[in-house]
């Protein structure tokens, strides 16, 4: 009788462990919540590095917001006073498991050239740029795309974008790094 009770207890434990392992939707939900908590918010540009060239506000200034699938990006680049640029882009992002997708669907780019401001409305890319979750902890979300040449790192206080691919840089330096300080978290619902 004791052996029978132990076998039942063992089978019960195995069943509970199996049920916990099958509860992937709960695991995915907590992972999704963790990603959203680290991702969503508003960030203000604090540092701009192209190779050895480093800039900060007010030479470059901007904000980016991620909130409920929407991204809004504003950037003023005054590095070259003769060729100032302002970007006002709106887009969307999606989270699917370990994949983050980002694309802009509306873009206005204003460039000062030869004393004239020219506007273009071309989005930088049309399809979702896919990033894979490389690291996820309570305090860090690291997303990588293009074989790790482009990296987004979200923490509780910063967003850092790094691009190691010279083809994606206007400066041709082979390295770009943008540091954004979190200035607000996702607003909490009052309902």
C-alpha cells in the first residue's frame, strides 16, 4: 500500500511538472509583459556617436516613443549647419514571441541645402525590420538584426541603438551609436 501511494504521488508530481511545462502561454505572456515593460515609453536623445565623432544636444536632439504598437520618431540634426535635417516619422511595431518588427509608414524629412528647405516623404523601409530577442532579463532587452550588426538595447533608464554596418551610415565611419534616456514609462491606465 505504501509503494502504491508513493507511485501515485510520483505520478501526481510528474503530471504537475508536465502541466507547468505546457503552460507556455503563461510563460509567453510573462515574457511579453517583460518585453513591453522595457520597450514601451518615451526616450530623449542624449548622445550621438559616429566612429570617433561625438555629439550631444542641442547639436542633435530628438525623441522616440514606443506605445501600444505605435512608434513616433522626431530628430533634429544640426551637425552641419549648412545641411540641417529634421525627421518626423511615424510607424508601427509588433511583438511576436521572440521577434520584434519595426517599420515606418509615414515619414517627413526636411533638409536644408543651399539655403533651401526640401521635404521628402519617403519612408526608410516598407517591410517590418525584424529583430530577434538576444537577451531578456528583468532589467535588459537586447534586440539584434542583420546578423547582429544592428542592436537595440532597452533598459529601465535607456535605449541604446548601435549599428556596426558601414552601409547603413551616412558618415561612412563604420560605427554608429545613439543613446536615448528614458524620460517616461508607458502611461498606466486609470480604468
